């Protein structure tokens, strides 16, 4: 039987898997045979093995593992820690970007409200200016109509005066002749 190494996700992809020494493979094979030949628990798929013997065998195997495997496990843990730190940094950057985006959106909303308010003020000012202009025109029209009436009466008086002036005067009385 051949022994299997830890799953490939625990060994860095750029590192070659170190071969196990022959005596470690022999110890693993012995342990597997012992488990295969263990007495089965009645009415179950489980087997009974001596916990103490299995743990002793596993401890011996662990001591015999090459240093490269321990280093590989350490590298895997370091890689996982690095990934966790970079993920945390990425979450912080994303949170900051979202915060800034929200601020910019809020500022944009404020600008939009200001533009709408300015447009409303301009429309109101234009409406007020139009009202004032129309009222001014009405006032001027009334004043001109009044002036026209006054001037019309004045013109009538002037014409009457001229007419009187041009009327023939009655003949003058003859002066008495002295005799």
C-alpha cells in the first residue's frame, strides 16, 4: 500500500512534495493493516483498535516525517495568515471606497438640490419681474389716458378761445356827431 500526503491545498503549489522516507511508509502501512484487521464492533461499520497503540504509532510517524513536510506545513500556515491579512486589508480598502463613494453621492445630491433651488429662485424672480412690468405698463397706460383726457379738454378750450377770437365783432357804435 502507498501512503498519501496531505491534500494538495495544504502544500504550496510552487513547492514540490517531498518524498517520504521508506521507514515512514512502512510504519504507515503497518498502521493501515492494523486498522484493516481490527475487530469489528457488532452491528456497526466501526472497528475497535487500541487507542494507545494507534496514538503511539502516529506519534512515531510524526517524529519520522521529513523536515520539509514540517516546513511545508509552516509555509501553508504562513500563507493562510498572509491571505487573511490581505483579505482584511482589502475589506478595509473596500469599506473606505464605499464610504468615499457615499460621501461623493451625498455631495452630488446636495449640488443637485442647490441647482434645483437656484432654478426655482430664478423662475420666481422672472415671474415677479413679469408681474412688476405688467403693473408698470398698466400704471403708465392709466397715467397716459388721464393726460390724454386733460390735454383733450385743454385742446377744446384752446379751440373755443380761437373761435371766439375769430368771431366777427359787432359793429362799433357810431360815435355821436356833435352838432
